């Protein structure tokens, strides 16, 4: 089911999302693997950004970006997602992460629980997230 906001945007061509390949500042193309509960969400080309301390964010290759592919969002409620994404971050106990289970969701599902790092991958009971920079 398409959220009402996305359906309304589709009726307004001047505001409809359009992918032109540009990436936000600090974001790069790489290769990712995102498998959650045995289902592959991203496998191959992805965009990513890495923060100080090693936290990172990945987006599937069909993701659109606020202010680049559609008009700048005035609030989080105006943001659009067109692909899977995930955030991996360090917390006091090690690594954790979360992502969306619906490509249209801009809000993440509950955290996946503790993750252990194995090379370029972060692995937990329900998830495997890998990022290879190009």
C-alpha cells in the first residue's frame, strides 16, 4: 500500500521524485549486503555515508534524496524513501543497528540487537549488514 503522501506527489509532476544520480555531500557509491531474517534487502550497488567513530548509513540503489531528487523536506513527515536503508552505530555495549522493512518507510523498525563486527560485516541474530567502499 502506497502512503497517501507518495500518492499525492505522483499527481503533481513538478513535485514527483525523480532520480538523477546525484548524491548528498559526504555520500558515496559502494557495495552493500543487507539481509534481515533471511531476506535480502540490498545486494550490490548502494550509497553510504560514514560518520566520525565509524557509524554508517546505507541506502539501496533506488533511494531518492531530500533536496536533490525531490523538493527539500520542511519536516521529517515530508521525507520520501524509495528503497531499503540501514543505520549501524556504536553504543556503550558495542554495535547496533536498525533499518526499514518497507521501502517507503522513512522511520526504522526496532533495533536489531547487538551486532559483532567481522571484517566489513556487522552480524547479529537476525541481520547481516556489510559495506564495501569502492
